[in-house]
C-alpha cells in the first residue's frame, strides 16, 4: 500500500507523470476513475483472451482520450500481448506446425495432445482431467493476426505484456462453490486466490510465443513491455538471437580520433550547420524527443526483426546483467521500470536500490503495476517517483521531468 506524503514537498503532477505498466482493465468498474486521476497517461497492458478487447475499448473511448487540447498526451496508451502465465492456452502452429495437425484442437483429443505437449508434469489420468478443464487452445498464427489488427487500429500502441516466467504454476481449476463466490467485478482469467497446481509451462513453448510477439513488434516498429521472472538470461538469449547481424557499429578509437580531427577542421562552421550534419549522421535509433509534428524518416517505418525499444518491467534482477542489455552494440533501446508493489515489498529491495543507482538516468521508468485505476494508482506512482528521485539524488521537479521524457522516448521513439 502506498504511504502518505503529507509531510513532504508537494508532488509536481503538472509536469506530467506516466505509468509505464498497469492493468486497470482487470477491474473494469475502476475505469471511470481514469479522467479524475492525477497521472497524465496510463500504459495499459493486455495479458490474455479476456482483456484484449477491454484494453481496445478503453483506449477507443472518451475515457482514454485527453480532455485537454490536442498537444496533450492521451490518457491511455494501449498495449496488446499474451502473458507467459497464459502461454499454455496458445498452440504453436508457426514453429511446430507438424506436431499439431493430428487432432482438432477444440476436440478432447486435440486439447489433451496440446496440453501434454506444453505443460509439465503430464503423466497421469488426473492430469487429463485438469487439462480438459482448460480453455480450448488458440493457434499462435491467429493470435499474431489479431494482435496485428489491434496494433494497426492504435498507431501508438505497444506490444505487452509478454515475456518468460520460470516460477509460475497454473492455478487449480475452479470448483463450483468457488465460482459462486467469485468477485464479479474482476475480469475473468486471473488466479483470484486459487491455490496453485503443480503444472508449469515448458520454457521452449514460452519462448516460441515470446519470440513471435517480439517479431511482430519489430515488424510494426512498436515498443515492448517484458515480464521476466527468474528468466533474465533466457530473455537475453531470445533477444540476442533476433539482434544477430543487426548490431550497432561502435566506432573504433581510430575512428573517434579521426572524427575529432574532422570536428577541429570544421570549427569555423556555424552551430546550425554542425547540427544539420549531426542529424544527417545520427542513426535512426537515436533518442530524439517525441513530437507529433516532427517529420519521420522513411527508415523509421521499415520492419525490423526485433523491437526498437524494450522495457524490462518491474525489473527484479541484479546489477550484473545490466551491462549485457546496455552494450553499445545492442540495436534495441532497453529501459527498466520499477514499481513499489513489486520492487520494494520484498527482501530483494536492496538489490533493486543498487540497480536504480547503477542505471543510466535516461533508461529509468516508473509504473504502478496495479489492477485498478484511481487514487491508489496515483499514490503508488508518486511513491515510486519519489523513491527513484531520492536514490538518484535528483531534485523532485528535475526527476519527474526526466522520468516523463524517458517514457515519451520509450513509447514514441
């Protein structure tokens, strides 16, 4: 729960505060609170079959639009993706088409064949009872087609929440008395307090789904919000495979020296001339501040085999892996977001403190990761913003401005 800030300096909401990752469509009754929130924009994630259209509806409604003039940010940026917790519900007909043609996936035989393939353990008759109670699997090709249509309908939408999770276990199936007592205000599909089964999703299957969605994000030049639990190494391996052959070139010491000499030779040129040369030489992945009126290069719209920008949401890993994500050769711009509810409510918070201090200041985002919109979401955003500013040694106004600019670069490029 967020703490009180009554004794602290007033929080500068007017500078713009952006939630990089949240789930208010898990509680649709809270959506009406969005226009009354202090936060500028919510980056709302879809995770499963039950919430894809809900995210679309909220972003398309008046609630998702700014009530200010056209230069203001929208209240909602939608994100469409399939979370690893629900990856077992997707049948991989893209990378393993030969393994799924024997049965209709909507038939009992087809469901059993699919879930035996992607879940572990899967050995007993009791397993079959559990598997048959699960949803009919959706083909991965269908998911990618549907997601592409939603991204097309929302030109600034992201891909998310997607990723890998080694710790997750499926909840047990609903019992009749549990269904009767469930909270009807919650969007179906989540755990909702059910005890956990022994079943996990095979990592190879999670990777296939993750990679397909990353490729779609690259094709459409969209940013991605990534879930990673006990899987930072596996996440990097998948990304590295997509980056192969597209690494950014890092100038050698000789090239840097030559450029320095050239700069000295052109010292008489005006600032405007030098700025133009820098713009002409700057790679398309450069961090320019987003503006709705800025012309974009044709290269900015060319498909990529990887996402141009990636956020490791509520990053819980140690400091050491940061170097591999932030190498100058990495062709994607990697950001790291932090939340009070995930990063500062467990014993690993000391590790997170070191991570926040070690990161480049322009790669830090904040989020609530909350399941409902409203005052609590605002409180959590203020809490994590204050925490980041304190750890970085930023004055509050300066830090809030920095975090806002980071979000704009992450979302819009």
